């Protein structure tokens, strides 16, 4: 049972990015910065990969590497996670 009935949010991404980067190196990520490039917010590709790994562990969803590599903003990252959660939900509902 997941508490994500409304999906993955920007606030959850902020929490994960801060935990991965450490509070002192958290960059300028706020809900108002959802459409800004990760680079401008102080996050490099390693920080993005660490956040993706955390999302995968916490939510049990796999983020495709090629799509993750094209993700440039927090809003796009959140959209990707929600898309994969939706796909995962459909896959989990059908027998394997």
C-alpha cells in the first residue's frame, strides 16, 4: 500500500534531492523552480542519478536511463516518475 495516491510530487523530489546532496549542498531547488534547468539549480548529472536511484528504491519503479538522461528540469523528472508509476501500476495489476 503506497501513500502516493496523488502521484509523485515536486515536494517529494525536493526531499530526495536534499537527502542525496546533503542539506548544505542542496542547491536552489524549491517548488517555484520546477521549470528551471537542474544545472542552474546546482545539481549535476550525478545528483540526478542518485535521486533516480533513491526514487527507484523507495517507489519500486524503474526509470529508463535514456529518458532520465533527457530530463532537464524538476517538473520533467516528476512527470517521468509519475509516468513510470502509472505504467508500473498497470503492470502490477496484470498477472505475470
